[in-house]
C-alpha cells in the first residue's frame, strides 16, 4: 500500500509539473478555463503523466454527475479538481458528508488551479492535507488552503484523521462538538446553527419565527425541552448569562426567536401563598414553572426520542449517564430549591395551588 501511494503521489507531482509548464507557456489559454474545462484539462495531463509509470492512461476517467471525486485513476485513486479565478490558494471545497463518494476510491489528491495573477499556477496535494476548516453554503463544506502545513488541517484541530472522520457513524456530531468546545475555550457562548444530524427526526423550518407566533402546544413542548437541556435557567440566583444557551438553542435548532426569554421563567411575580397559606418569604416564580412542567418533562425523559437523547448527550450529558434521567433532572432542580428553603419535591407530588404577588 505504501508503494502504491508513493506511485500515485509521483503521478500527481508529474501532473502538477506538466500543468505549470504549459500554463507558463500559454497563460492566456489557462486563464480562460472554467470548472468543467479544467477537469477535462486535468484528465488529459494526468494521462500524459501516466507515461513510464505503473498507471494506465486508459484507466483515467472523468466521472460525470455530482460524484466525488471528479476523476478516478485505476479504480482506487481519485483526484478532486478545484480552482479559483483569484490570485490565492484558497477556496470552498466539497461536502463533509461524502454520500456521493465513489466506491473503492481510497487515495485522493486535490488538484488546485490558481487561475488569477499574471500566470496561472497549479498545486497537487493529498486531499486531507489541504482542508483547514468547515463552512456552510447549502450544506457543511470543507474550506481549502493549498499552502497550510498538515498540523493546521481541520482534522488535526479536531484530534482525528480524515479517514476516521469520514467513516464515523455520525461525522456531523463530531463537528458540532468541536465547534462548541472551541467556543467554550474562547469563552464565547456560541451554537452551530447549521449543523444537524442526518438522522434528525423533524425537518427544520426555512423561516425564522417569533415565539409569540407559535401555538400554545408548541411553546409548551419547546419550553419543556429548554428546561431539560439548560437547567441553569431554573436557578433563581442572579446570573446575567443563564438564559443565553436557551436563547441560542431555540434559534439555532428550532428557528425560533424569543426577545423576552426571561419571561418564560419569571413572569407573574413571586409565589406568596401555597394552598392559601402565606409563605414566610416569597419565592421565585420559577418553582411554580418547574411544578407545572414536571409531568411533561417526566414524559420526555422517560421515553426520549433519538433526537432528544442526542441533544441531552450534547447539552446536559449528566442526565444521559443516569439510569433515571427524570430523577437526575429533578435532583438538579431540588438543589436550587434547597437554597431557598422550597420543598420542591413535595410540591411536585402534591400539586398545590399558588398565589402570587402583583
């Protein structure tokens, strides 16, 4: 396998030299190349490079349609062709989810044409060595930089390899985790809005919606999920950032904007009476919200959907490590309640009536 890879690497070096020599002699012709004509040109030059090599020029094929990679050499080797009309070595690449990858192709090179500048230039490098980040057009796609060292590839940053990443059962989750962890290290509250798993259950809306435009049942279902995933919002202790993750999740995963997110937990004053009896000290309205939603949350956590379980593992993983996720969640809430002398578990079991200060 090592010898075969070295032979293919040598073939691509020779192809690069042929392209650069001819581009230097005929810069005006090469400047006029577009994405398709460059692919045709690449096939022609790879065939020339096959002379006196282990490869058969007749086995160099341009693959029609939206397949990956663009060119196949001798069944097992591939060439992805990219270019830019600018005078730099960067561009947007292919989808990170290689559903159109051609079977049996294992060793892939990037053939990149920099068609700007006074003389067009070409570079050929192993595909995985030039992918430095991920961005979004209509789907998550690699970003290409033909001049980066191997230590700066997206795979190096993620602590994995290209082959391990592309063959993993859920590469999207790996990317989502990487960008969330990177944001945490930079002390920034961010959430990737564009990344969802292929096995996600519900299609996402094309439009952004306001919270107040939702049906009552939609609001209730979303609020229950918010309370499960981000219990920090249920802590009455002052914290100006405690609603940030809830706000981001509603927008990024549900396309819902709530400009008054605090009202989900604190609107309506403080609890002053329980079953008609005055409390010694009024307590935060959020404990009434917890009691009100406890049955909804128990139902979700007793039989979580695959989508919900995935999000629990991502945003509140302590629950996923418990044999009883509802009890784990309730324990978190009871810790908040203990600090305010609130018998929360008793309230949930007995469902008392509450009165509130105006």
